[in-house]
């Protein structure tokens, strides 16, 4: 393009008001948008921003209960704190630099920091209402996409003090969104654990904790899977709970001022560092850091004044100081653990012995597979992985640019397929910048009950972990979304189960952190000469036939390879349907994997037979409905 074709004048300079800026660049304020299928999607951030204000009131000693309702996409949050000052209600939810968080006297060590959160919720909702109650008077204001639609006059009211916020996320921004109960419950339990004594009522269910992080770790683990009772340490502005299990990897839950810092940060790094130092000093042995932290499960919470997070969504702590003149966060955590954990180990001899046994076991396992791992890495290089097994993309989740291009980083996806036809269709229709394809050769090994040594000895599993770049640390993961893409037949379902077993057995943190998905692809194509409908289940197929009201051509896709690349493109672009693999906090992985992937058991046989009866009954019902639809079409 010639320079003459490009103009840059005063006309190119635009001024956006606060709501326009938020709506044009929502990622700057709430991270990725999403449709609710991931725990960090924007609709959950909107809810978090509202609840955070309620939590700040509770922390400041005002209000002991929060009522929350989520129904048909509409969210209501009611606290019983002081209520927004009545003369500033409209400004607090619609003026970008207005709020109480700027006055450190009113809010110390709060979750909300910059007065943006509620404004972002307002701007990104097609309906938003705020009501503040103070001393028998109420102020109500209603908005649409950040613009005020009704500014109610002050009125008398008999309700308790507090703030009620109602909002409905804007469907033009959050496409086909839906709130998932499992994500909401995890979010609310975290608030309860971090604010012992607070009562949260959600859709008729109460969430409350008395023992804080001890309750959290107790509920997120199975007692029989832990090597020793949970160590629970509390101090001013710091709380830690930890134990070791028999799982692979390290499992952490980290929080700053009640905010779930899913990407960790300074405080979590300090915890990891301190654990190693305290253990080495206590046992007077220079254990490898990986052996000390292997199989650890821990929750870390700190409260600091004026923390600096790396983004508006506050998923990683970047600040080094507790206050302008205070000690560093690293020193604060180190000093606490050096004293409290060391004292605990001296006072609890049996726990100390079991911790050492766990470390020594990890040391033996690491040395056992060291030689095998080296040979496996050499084989992976000789296999020319990136040319044969993996059709890679250009952008990766662990790229250095991820801080400045978070949307692309979050969109990075790898599809794990089986067979040339399936991988061929996806490869031809994918976005080469953000989507990669890994092709399996045949069915993977059932690795249930095996040690990690098998991962390096089995070529397919070894190459898969190399493709994902998780052989050393999950933080090196190259793709945000790991998608299992198999045929919707018996063989495809079996391959899916085998892959799920692989990830749950050896890389459960990849699942816990919300990286694993199942690709949903259409089972039917229903079309006439003008319109084509792709249907993902029998109900959608019947509805499509009804809509056409004429002679419809129905195609049943038996495998991914039967879907042409041109069609496939529509199923893996922005319309992609992904079913997240969600691992509940208290799931006993050993029990689950044993039930589904262990030796054939009477319990499993009974389960299959019972569900087969249900499937047969359902098939008869669907056959009857299909006959009725055909009669309608003929009519």
C-alpha cells in the first residue's frame, strides 16, 4: 500500500468515554471473554468484581452475610455492609476514577484497588441496577451498557443497610454464555475459606467455613491420600495449610487479599523457596528442591497493603513490598515459615518423620527414571516430533509476548486426534497461528496404576508430553487449551478415556487448572436446498427437521474424517463447542480411575448394564418422536 493511501490527521484522533473504552477493550478490564466454559471467563470475573466489594465490607467489620442469586443469566448480589454513601451511588458505578478504595483509611488491604471493577460490570451488562440502603433510606439507579436509564429519587425503606447489585452480562459481548454451577461453587467456597465466619447464601445453599484454609485443604483432598495430617499455620496477615500426598506434581492454591491468584506471584514463589530452606535446615540435608516439593498440596494466603497485580484481573501478584516502608513480601513469608514451620516440625515428631519419608521416596523415584528420561528425550528428538507428529502453530501459551498479547495466548489450542483422516481435516481447517494438531497412532496405552517411568518408555505418551512441553514443569505448557478430539463412536470414546487416564494419572494439575477439554462436533447434518443445520444431538436434529418443514437430507457423521475441512472450519473457529474436563475438589482420583480403568469389576458391570437399559428406553422414546416428526414433514 502506498504512503499516499494512508492519512493521519486530527480526524484520526478519537476520544472514548469510560464506557466506550471498556466495551471496546474489555480484555484490559476482565481478561478473556469466553462463554462460561472456563473458570476464568469474563462472566465469572464480573461476579467476582461485585462480590469483592462485599468482602471488603466484611473484612472492615461490616456485615456477616452475602446473598447471591444466579438465575437465567441474571445475577443478584446483596451484602449487609455500610452501603454506598447515598449521594455517590451513581458516581461509584459509572465514573471511572470514583470510589472508596482510593481512601486507605476506609479500606485497608482490600481486594478492590482502583475503582474500576463495578464500572466494568456496568459497562459490560445490558442491564445493571444498584441499590444502596443506609439508615432507612435507599438510592436506586438503573443502567444499560453503562448508560443510566433510571435515576430514582431517594426513598424510605425498612431494609437493613447494605448494597444490592443486579446485572445481566451483555449477550453481544459474551456470546452464548452460561454460568456453570461447579465454577460458581468453587469461587464462593474460596471466599468462605478466606473469610472464616462469613456466611454466603447462593441459590438456596449456604457456604461457610470456621477453620479457613484448614477447611479448604481438608475438602479439596481425601484424608487417606495424605501422607501426614494437614499443617495449619496462622499469623497476622498470613495463613498457610500444607501436606504431601502421593500424586504427581505440585498443587497450590494461592491468595492475596482474598483474591485467588491463579498464576501465583511473589508470595507463592516465596513459599516454595521457604519450604525448601526450612526442610534442608531442619533435617540438615541438602535435598533437591524438586524432591521436597514433589506431591505437595498447599494453600497460601497473605494480606498486604496496596499490592500491585500484573493485570486488572489480579491473577498474579507482582508487588515486592507490603507497604512503602515495610519488609518485602518475600521476606515476610520467609520469616514466618522459618519460625512457625520449624517450630511445628520440632513439636510434631511423627509428622516430621513422615515428611522426610515422602521426600526420600521422591528422591528414589527421580533417580530411577533419570536414565530412562534421558534416553526418551533423545528418542523424541530423533522422531523429529515437530515435523511428523505435531502440526504446530505460531503463537504459544508460554511465549514471552504473553504479557502484551494475552488474548492470543489464551486462544492457543492443541487438538489431540487419532488417525490420518481426522487429523487431516483439522489440519487443513485450523487457524495456523493459534491452533496445533497432534496425531496419535492407534490407541494409547492404558496407564492406570503405572509409574511415570512408563511415560518415557512408551513412545506415544512420551511424544505427547514433549509436544505439550510439560515434561519438566506445567508452567512451560505450550497451549492454553488441550483438546481431545476423537470420533463419537465406541473406539473414539475408548481413546478419550485412555487420554483422560493419562492426564489424570500423571498431570492432574493440567486438569485442575482448567486446560483440558473435549471437542464437541456435530453428529448430524440436516439440510434442504437452501438451509443447512449442524446438530450435536438427537434433540437438535429433530428440531432442525421441524424447522425445515419439508424433505430434509439427514447425514450422520460417524467420524471426524467424514467432515470436510470446509465444514470443519465452522466447528473450531469462534463457534467452537468445548466441554471442559472439571475435576471436583474432593475427587479421589485413585478411586475414580480404578473404577473406570482398573480390572473389570462387578460394580462396573452393573453400572454398564443399568445404563444400557436406560439407553435402550431412551432410544425407543427417540424413535417414537422421530416417527412423529416424519409424519409432520410428510404433512
